[in-house]
C-alpha cells in the first residue's frame, strides 16, 4: 500500500467521492506512526462527531484512517460512513487549495 506523507499530499490523491476500495486505499496511505511527531492533542477528531473547517489536515487524515479501521470488519451503516468520508474529503480539498 502506497504511503503519502501529509506534507506531500496533493488534491489528486483525494478520491472524488466515496467508494469502499478507493476509500481504503486513501485512508491507509496515512501511517500515523510515521507522523506522530506532527500530531498534537488538538488534531484528534472523535469518530462520534463530524469533522469541521477548524480541523487540521493531519487530523482529517487520522479521522479517515480511524473510520477505515473501525469499518474494515463490518460496516453498520454505509450511508453514514459515506457522508462522513465525503465530508472529510471536501474539507481536505478546501485546506489543500488554501495552502
């Protein structure tokens, strides 16, 4: 699986919309162990809430990584997962355009 460092993330790396396979590939392109030194406690996004504009790029990537890990075995509600993933994709695109 291809790893993409957050500081090397490009708009083209973000899938256009939710499809399970492309979501998995993108979510797992983030390796939290390799970027631990860039995390702060404020970057954490609880999986019980939707991400917002104030969340960081690394926080959004961690959120998607976590969603993939939780839903890998059993997706309880694919519509909710799709909504959360597409919200995170949209925020990531906005933030990358701004930077």
